[in-house]
C-alpha cells in the first residue's frame, strides 16, 4: 500500500490543496471549471486538466481508504 508521501510524490501542489479539490469534486458534484474558479478566488492557478488527473489518480484511493 502506498504511504501518504508516495501518493503526493512529485506533485507541484501541497497535499492539502490536492485533497481539498478532490473532496469538493466528489462531495458537491462540482465541475472542473467550478473548482478552477474557486481556487483562483483563493489565489491558486490550477488547470482543469490537473484537477481531472488528481480525480482519476486519487479518487479511487481516497474512496478505498474512507470505506475501509
């Protein structure tokens, strides 16, 4: 099983920001554009593609850890 460090290794953004965007997407049914806009209001420039990659990479892992 990957550790927390392995999940976020080589990521440009902090793990807290990545987890926040993934959680918002999964919990509130927001679009990638909605999340990009919310992050830009907080001073972060994140592309829709980056968020999509985070969702595809980390979504199943987060779901697995939450449900176990």
